[in-house]
C-alpha cells in the first residue's frame, strides 16, 4: 500500500510541477500587463490617445483582461468623437475657403488612426484647392487604397483623372454612361475580367506576312539568351477562357466617336494601340493627349513614352518588326501583371537586337523591381556601355549605386513583417508548439467570442479568436514594414506574399490578387490559411494554389476541446508550411499534406462564409482564418468574405466553374434578424483596421519616394535623386495604367462620410 502511495506521489509530481509553472508564468504575465496598463493610462491622461490604444492592445496579446477591453472600447469612442469633431471644424474652414487651416486640422486628426480613408479624401480636396497636385494625388491614393467597395474605388479613380488631366464628366450623355461604366470596370480588372487584345490588328502584321512569304527568317544576332531565373520558366497564370472575359480595347473603341474631347479616352486608346502593336498610332494619340491636356500631371511620362516609341519605330527591317511585336506583348503582359511573360519577351528582344539600349534599360528596371540585384547590375552596366548621353549614364549609375543597400533594407523589412504575421497566425490557429514558452499561459486567457450569437457560430468560423484590437494593430505594423519593402522592390516575391495575406485580412480581395499576381509570375504557389473541417477531426492547413494542383499542408489537428497536436511531419522550418518562400531557393517538400490534382476537383463554391471543395471521392470544407474582426457567417458580408478566396481558385489554378456567392441580399435575408449582426461583423472600417493602415498606393511615386528617403536616410542620396529612381520604376510598371473616364460632374464638396 505504501509503495502504491509513493508511486502515486511520483506520478503526480510532474503534473503539479507543470501546474505550478503555468501559475508562475501567469503571475509574471499579469504583472507585465499591469505595468503596460499603467503606462497606457498615463498616455491617455496626457491626450496621447492613439499611443495609449497601442499600449492597451499590446497588453491584450499577453492576457485579455475585462478592464483593458473596456478601456479600449472607451478609448475608441473618444477617438471617434474627436475625429468627428475635427471633421466638423475642418468642414467649416473648408467651406470658408480656409484650405490651409482645414488641412492642418485634418493632418492632426490623422494621428488618431481612425477614419483614415475619409480624412485622406478630405485632405486631397484641401491640397487640390491649395494648388498642390502632388500632395492631392498622394492623399487621394491613400483614400482609394483604404476602401474596399468597388463603387467607392471607381468614384475615387474618376477624381484621380480629374486631378491629373482636369477632365470633368459634365458633358457625358446618358446614352454613353452605361458603356463608359463598363469600360471603367474593365480597366480595374485587366487580366481577370478583361483582356487587351483587340480586333484592330498591328501596323506591322502585313509586313511580317510579306516577309515570311518572300524569304525565311534568318538569325541576325549570334547572341545567346541571358539565362532566366529558375522561377521564371513559363507563365504561372492559366489561360482563362475568353468566353468569360471581354476585350477592354474593343469596348473602348466603341466609344471613341462619342468621346473625342475626352483626354482620358485618348490616353486609354493610346495604351490599346501600343499594346496591340500599333506604335505609330500610339505616338499620334499620346501627342493628341498632350495637346488636349497640356498641364497633365503625367505629361513628362507621356513624353518619355513617345520617345521610346519613336526609337522602336526607328529600328529597320524585319528585325525591327519583330522587336516591336515583342514590345507590344511586353506592354500587354505588364498591364495584365504577367511579369514572367514580360521578362521572357524582353530577353528575346535583347537577343534579336543586343545593341538596342532601351531593352537593357527595361531589363535592368524589371530585375531591380524583382529584387534580383545581380541581373539588374548586369543590364544597367551594359546600358551604360551602349548609350552616349552622360545624363543616361548617370541615371543608370544611380540604380547601380543603391542596389545593395536596397536589398539589405528590403530583407530587414520583410523579416520584421514575417515575424509579426507568423505570430498572428500561430496564435489564431492555436499552434502552441510553434510559439514561445509563454504560450501556454497566453492560451489560458485567449480571447473567446462571448455573445450568444457568436457562440452558436463557432463551428462555422475558422481558428481561435485573439483580441481584435491587437490583431488590427499588428497587421497595420506588418503593413508599414511591407510598404517600405515594396517601395524598394515592388515585385519582390516575399513582400508580395505577405502583402497578399494582409490584404485578405483587410477583406480587400482585389488588392490581394494584385499582390499574389507577382507571386504567381515567379512560379510560387498562392497561399492562405484556413481550418479544414472533417467528419472525424478538424485541422489547421496552409492552402497553396498553383497552376497544376491545390495543396493543403497540415499544420495541426485538434481534439474535441480544441487542443492542438502537431502533424506527422514538420510543416516547414516555421511550422506554417513556409509562410514566405524565396523564388531562388529550392524548397523542401517533406510535408504532411493533401495534394489535389485539378481533374479531381469537381467544384469549388462559396457557402455562406465557407468554401466547399467537391472532389471525386470526398468533400472538403475550408473556413478561412480571419484576424481583425468577428468572421461574418450570414448574408452578403459572409459571401463577400468567402468570395475573396473562391476567386483565388479561379485566378490561379484556372477553375473557372467555381461558384461565387451572391453579394447582394436575397429576399429572405432582408427579413432576418441575423442580417444586421453579420453586416456589422464585417465593417472593418469601423473596427479600426483598413488597407490604408497596411500600405499606401504603390502607384504614387511621390509617396514611395518619401517612404524610401525616410527609411534609408543614412545613404547620401538626395530626395530628388530617389524620386527620379522611383519614376523610372513606375514608368515601367504603372505607366500603361488605364485612366478612369469621368461619367459625372466632379464634386469637390467636403465629405463627412465616404459613400
């Protein structure tokens, strides 16, 4: 009997030790939370509300305490009250034409980190009235980035056109308005809903036909192609059926007779001509655009494009014909964000005409944008050797002199963002075996949905709740690091992988696709995280979408109480299935995963806030992990949320028969009490986290320049020099962006809300 008692004591000792350890950890965390709370209260008393909120949210990451939750709620109410007061006072100043004073008040309100898109919009109006167009466009870009609703984005895009060209939509006829809106919608979805090929043909097509009939093509250069990066071997985008898409350029051509006085229409027609191999026509249209809008803010870019086109037209013979054809394809690929195809065509053009300096320049810029420092150097050096103008040599020297420093800074910022995002997903999927030693104590106080309606919905949402204020704050911090990284290398695969995940958390599927397009063109899979539902067991998974398969990498399984267990094989070095992948480094493939070939997938569809994959032998349900607010489970918000993920299956594996959920209300939903709950659950703008907190507009050269200059002030490079460098990148990557054609008179009234 005594022996049994001794054995029982030995058996209980480890349990008691573990319990004591957890209590000790908990007490240490509670003490740390109290210190952080005291600091937050001190900041609040001195009026530093945004800073106080940050400190409160950080404490929530350790232990979620009711008094801190209430403090954040009170602080949010006070912040919103102050922002609304600032808007009211700024509106009076604006309407009194005191634009400078109004801008100063709005700038001060921006520090409170609430209603950012609205404040940015009104700041854009103020700076427009003050005659500072660069600042006006910068803030308008922030406002556009901060809204997810397509109608709001389109209205802001039309205001961008007005700021750029002065064009007003007052003269648009009602009969043309519907067609213009269709063209504008296509302009926002080139490569997805629309393509650029038109029925006009190319200027050189007849010459090519005649040459091919008269004599065989001979190789005019002995140069061999430059080896491409291993990740750029073939297009990662599937060929989507033309039946499901439409030609933007054909739709635009139908309007040219009605909109002859529209600078934006003329500019867009020039884009179409250039992309479809009609270089001479593009030159004429761009010159007409400059005549119609001589003070256009992008006039310098238009003149630079004209110079490039004229140099292409100066290439003689059949080799010139072929290079112009390749350049037309390059412009189209860049517009559709198919950067791998653009890179392949540029290298072919380099082989055909190795002495044509423009190709080396564009290759240098494209490799630089991708973060491929060595290949960028090779092409910039060769460009310097080919050009005679000292100004051109100096411009290449600027890029050469900063490449290494930019690479170092890029890696630092990506590492910081990865740490933040990885920690959030580890917490949200309860992957305690991936985390710190404190994680067991954190898990004991992990936030849970408390409302009755939310408790009922637990089995219909993915993951484990973490404090929303903390998630919002951390996602914004990650976005700030990524903003710097993408300003340095806008086509960096690692930064775009993380940025796509952040945009999904902002519920901005369109922006996520823009980031993921960069990832796909470097032959990497498109990721998102979800909880996979099964009859026997739920599992946390990393979903990877590529052109030939769908892979579900198992990160953990859960028992009935939600306790996690690691997979049979490690899920990569980070336990998250390799959240960030380097396109130049071979990947270890020893995962515990479910690999699904595309023929096995019979259907992908949105089912409320979930995704359902109907396979040949089973059905898989995926609940995407959502961090910054309560996951919507009913009505249009739930379907809009899940549609962001369903569209990824269309875009990347090319599963065009995937079924999206209706994003409007059905008849029955209008009368359901649950609709209001679901609708408010997705209102990220009110929850404090929006895409504007993640990243500013990547097409705003001035703002990007400021970001780089602030981040890399240690380099003795002037602001003007950085601005020129950024302009070079933007001219290549965004110079062919289509303008939104105004459909209604511009409204410059101060806004109290964005509609």
